[in-house]
C-alpha cells in the first residue's frame, strides 16, 4: 500500500495550505534558523513584513515571540510567498535553505551521503524521485535512529519545497519507506492507494 499526497491539505504538498505537522513546530523552526545570520534575517523579515493574521509585534522580539511569528509566517501562504520572493532576490533565507543549513550542521555525515544522490543546478541541490528511492533503500539498510529519520524527513520536505513538480512523488517515495510519518507529512490519516 502506498500513500497519496495529491490531496494532502498541507504545505509543501498543497502550496496554499498550512505547514505539515512535522514542520509546524516552533522549536524546530527556531532550530532551522538558529544560526545568528539566519535568525537576524528572519527576525528582520518578521518585523518589517505585514501578512494576514500576523501577531502584534513590539519593538523588541524575544525568542518566544520570534517562534510565534515564524509559526504564523510559515503557516500563511502569502507570507511564505513573500519570503520566497525575497530569498530568490538574495534578501533573506527561505525555509528550504534554512533546513539544509541546519541539516549540514546537525548531521554532516548524512548530509554528505545525501548530497551524493543529488544533482546540482546553479549551486542548489535537487533530487530525482528515482534517486531518492535508491537513497532510501540504502538508508534503511543502515538501521537509522528515529532522530536521523526525522532529519532526513525534513530534508525531503525541503526538496519538495523547491521541486513543485516532484513534490508529491518525493513525499510518497519517503512515505513508502517510512509510512509511520504519514500523519507528520499529511496532517491527518493519509489517503492510501493500492
């Protein structure tokens, strides 16, 4: 049985949806942006940018308030789109790049291994669904820890963010290897296909 993500109501599988449950976590978002440069950039974006439903911002933003703002930002499609455009223009770091930087720091060995299955286009890493399938087969043979699988899941979601044409296949490929992540990817019981 496989999991179908075409009808998943959450981002990155639905570009207009809220964050998928795995990423919809204030502490995890803060970890992605823990590097001083990234934290400063996201804090500046949150101070200067208006989006629907944005929490009230005072002059000083403490870590808890920044986490609240990031949850609001990444759960609001219009705010995500604004940050994405600014990131593409070199003014800020979008979530997929923050995840990669976190991954490189958190698990450099796995990052190096995953990078071996990617192809580079203009300095950015991309992965084909077929390459991800091979990578997952090899990855499972290593009997990874739960933390390592979660780190890898975050990277797959980052790929889905920058590969909109492949986003469903990438997620479905990951879930075929780790079906226990279905609710973390989909937001509810994932629809199954036969």
